C-alpha cells in the first residue's frame, strides 16, 4: 500500500484540441464486429444510443466512452474532469450506461462487452469496463437539485434503469444514423468545424434550442451578429443548433421543429448565408444550470466561441410545485463561473417580448412595461392548438403554419384514436 | 450592457497563505459595537453562531463572511471557489445564513446589519450584504445527494430556517467563546499553526472525529506516525481534532468525548508529546463525500499536510432506507480528486477490527476474516448502555469508564424524567 492516494491512473487524456473520434476505420470494421459478436452483450435503449452517438463523435471529448466511477464522481461533485496534463474540462452531466443485475451477471469477469442497439443490431464495443453501483437517488439529487417525481429524463431513463453503471472505452462500428430523413442535418463536431473553416468564420455564436424559433429569438440572434460586427469580427456565423435527442412528450417533435426552422430561413427571418443549421444529438435532461454547462461545452467542441444564454436555460416548471424548478438567473450565473468554460464568451439574452405598440417582437423596455406581452411556450402552443393566430409579427407566417398543421394533425390523430376506442 | 459576461467583481480575494482573521482589534471594538447597535439586526441560532466562529477564525479562509449568491452557487455546483489570482480553493459546503421574510423586510435597503447571538448579545456585523433566495430543496439535494426526511442538519438548521439567505463580509467584536470549560481547547487555525511551529513539526497529520477514540483509531494514528517516520520525517505531530459544533442527538456529546480523549492520552494509548488535541468548531452535516472535503480543507488551513480518511467519512445510515446513505468508498475517492485539495496528502485508513485471537484491535486480515470482530459505533454504545464490557483491548479502561458513566447518567436522567411524569 502506498502511503498516500491521489488520482493518477484514472485521469483522462486531454484531447489537445483534436476531437475524440470513436468510429472504427472501415478496414477494421469486420474484425471488430466479429470480436463484438463473441462478447457478452449490453442492450441499449433509445436514449443510451443517443449517448453513444454523442460520445462517438466527440461532443463530450476528451471523454472516450461511458464514464467509469472516478469520472462519474467528478462529474457529479465538481461538474468537471481533471486531465493528465492538469487542465480541467467541463463535464456537468454524468454520461453513464445503466445495466441490470442479470446483465451484470452475464458479463461476469469479461473485460469487454458488445453493444446492441434498440433493434438488436450490433453497434459497437465497450472496452476495459468497470461496473459500479447506480445510486439513483444520489445521481438525481446532485444532477437536478431535486428528487421530485415527474422529472422527464428521470422517469424515462433513470427510474426504469438497472442498479449498476458500466463504464469503459467506446468503439462504434459505424456512425450512428436514424434514417428519418434528417441525418444530413446531424453534422458531427468535426464536420461543423470544417464548415466554419470553409466559410472563413472568425466568430461562431451558438444558439441551443428545443422549441420553434419565434421572432424574439431571431431578434436576439440578429442583434448578436450586429454586436459581433461592431466588435470588429468580419464574418460571424450563427450555429442554429436544435437539440435532437430525447425531449418531453409535450415539446414539439424534432421533425416539426426542423421544418419550422427551414421556413424561418426561407422567410428570411434569419440569413442563410451566415447561418448553419445542425442537429445536436444529445438527449435533454431539463436540468437547468447543470445542463446548460453541457450544452455550452458540447458547442465549444463543435467550434463555437460565443454562446447565447437566456432566461432559465434548460429549465422547466417544478414538477410538483407551482414555481420554476430553477431560479431563472442561475443558468447564466453558473455558466459564467463553470470550471473548464473559461474560454467561452457567454452572451446574455436580453428578454424579448411582443411590443403591442410597434407590433413586433422587441427587447423589453421596463419603462413602458404595460406595452409588452410575454408569450410563453405554453401560450404559443395554446394558440396553435386552438387555431388562434398569435399577434402579427410574433413568428413568420410560414413557420407558424408548420406548427398549426402539426397540432391539427395531433387532433386528427387523437380523434381517430378515440373513434377506434369507441368502435371496439 | 457589455456583450459577454464573466465572473469578475464577485471573485474572492485569495488569502495568500495568511489566514483571514475577522475579529476586530480591541481599539476598534467600541466604535464597531456602537455602529452595530444602530443597524437592523439578524438573530443567530446556535448553529449560525458556530459558523460565525468558523468563518471569523479563518477555518474557511479565504472566505470573509457568509456566502453571497455567486459563492453559494460555486460551492453548490463545483464544491470550490475561484479566486482573483485564478487559483481554486475547495469549498464544498455552502456556508450561509438564513433569514425570514420579516427580517428581510426590517433590513430594507440597509447595506450592513448587526448580528445578535442566541442570547441576544451583540456578536458582530455583516457588511455589503446581499439577500437572495433560499431554495431549500435544491440546497439539500445538491449538498446531501438526498432529500429524504430525517437528515439531522437539515431538520435542525434548514427546514425551520427562513426563505432567504444573507451574505456579506463578517466582523466579530470578540472571539467566540462558549464558557463551558472547554474554550482552552478551541485553538484557532493560527494558534494551531503557531503550536506546530513551536514543536518544530515537519509533518502534521490530522484526525477528524466525532466519536470516542477506541484502540482501532489509536492503532491507525500510531501506525501513521510510524510510516511518516519511515518516510524520513523527523517530527510528525498528530492533530487529534474532535468536531465541536452541532452533532445529532445520539452522538456522544462533546464534553464526554473530550474527557474520553484525555483518558486515552493519560493511559498512554496516544503519546501526549506528539499529539495536540483541539476542538474543531464546525457543526456536523453528515454529508459524506461533500462534507469530508470541508473537514480536510479546514485542517489544511490549520496547518495540516496529511489527512487520515476512513471508511464512509461523515456518513451515516440512510434516514429512510436500510443502507448507508453514501457508498463507504466514495469519501476517500472524492477527496482524492477534489479541486483545491491537490496539495493535501490523503492517508487512506486500513480497516481495523478486533482480533479475537490476538485479543487486540488490529488491521483486518482478510485471509483469516473469521477471527475478526467488527464493533460499530452502535454496538459500542449498546455495550456502554447495558453496562456490558467490550472485549479486552477494544478501548483503554479509563476511556471506557467515561462512556459507561455517561450512559449511566443518561439512564438516571431518563428514570427521573419518567418519575416526574408519573407523579404529575
């Protein structure tokens, strides 16, 4: 026994600016597949596969796989990982893979496992695995700052999951695809970096979203570009970066959002010349100040150096109490202080609201607050569901039509289901 | 509005190795008292006063008062604070002062407040205050990794507390005293540093405890000293450092523990020549891996450079489930990775148990595990309560007698109370 202990062997290798890429070269694919076939298997849920996607493309670089316990504990307690060169990288969400008792038993003492997708297809391998306890209560409490029932990611991905976590080095046989007509938008961090280079961007500002783009968002993005130009940047590029993984059932689905975003660009609300639209493959945690760090960190990996942060990022209403789950200002405060994000320039959001005098979305002016109308996401959905039009200038007409059609189709579907129930 | 935000003004000044000392010089005491009298007042609970004690003597240095929101958020999310010189200091527990709505109202826009002790006496001032929301659920979840009912510190100090936190720079009029006959043991970090210098210690190893010292603890401490000598240190000094603030009702009270510790030194189980006994004034959180960082950090401030960490430090049973609240190994793992504790040498505890063959406490030998008897704190208390003797060699006889007397006095007290109830 050595007299003192310090973290040594478990320190993560820094990526040195070159992103982790865990897709095996084509030349090795067959032999790796053969090897994986022979190993004990772990079955991935849809959300697990989203994480495999995220890790394999380097969004979480320098992380090279699902977290082992030392990484998990650092993420949970410090929201960051130390690397071998002494630097600190931000890592606010535990990126972990849960298995149940039976799977653990089947793995036995095998040092490697094969990974099966939700359809049973072979996805990849996890090497030099480590299995450790999945204390769900502690994970939830430290990640969300709440253990209230009704947290969407918890109910979907943690409560039903196994009591063990398995960490290890990931290798995937092929890039993860969804074959939903949107794979072309799923640009990897490296592809985004290449595209920014190709366009000779001298500043990249990222906008994370999981909602349709209204003119208040657009105002903010266009205003940011103007300010960056005033600061002397010649060619600031916007990364419009909708989240593509798990979202809660009442959020607008990805395909509808992508169509809506296309209309916003077609209608000229955002300039296609200076905008890149890509899908961010991560699932959504709705973990507020903890998650916003992940959202920013992943975009740094994709080449962004400015990050726009609004009121209550990644937040939601408290699932059992009549209040926001998080203080709406904590997201930007925590982001501005987060270890490993020192180089990111954080652009605070000025609140935009509907100016009933000017009849457009504008930055809120507290001196004439009664002229402004705040249209929440819930309010917006109510308009679209009831077929009522929002005030002129809230959203471009093409984009609005996409939402109306979506909610109409939902109602038709519901009616058909009710009909089916009645006729059985 | 500046385009980007970063933490600037709120960064804490590093102490540069010189401890924060917030006791006002005697020459200024009268004028400060006069000023404090004129200010809105905040009444401190017993535990609040323990924190005033802790902060004022520099145990939490470079922290200069109760946390403002920026410090609170860093502590809650990152277990550490950034300082103006770019260094990181460990700060795992939020050191905060709660006030209720009425007190907030009374303070109004006053920039400073006076602090009153539990008996109404003037304790000091808090300057340049900031009042912010006390989200108890989030504080508890992120600090304990659980929101289960029955967490002792939560029930005592958070649930009944107000919905606001007040941060600011602390000034205390006089050193905090308790007049319980034990103040001489309440050595400040600076007094301890001076004492280590006086004894020409070239290594100081700290042992945090909130329980009586049995021969297993003593074995560990003596073994540590031996190893430090083998490493080439000439004069390693043990800081035997019982926690003196709030503990849960079924823990052995401080005065009994101090008497027990004295007997252990008298009986020669520990060597008084190479041991310093002091009281650590902090209240106990029972927050496991989060709290052990605080326990270590405070001892660094007092001059320790080696820290002994055992199984499940600062842990307890889960309040509502039949398991430990924390993984017993997480404490030392988290400690070994904690930001701001890089310079501390962590001494992992080898588990000691009662060797029934050798009839003494010894390091557990897994090759003959059936020879060993594990005597938990609960088991020890049961022995003492029932008057049964523990196995020979478990604890020195003088120390054991202190415990037996304590539990006898408890039973006498209980009997008297029952008698009183019956006769009314």
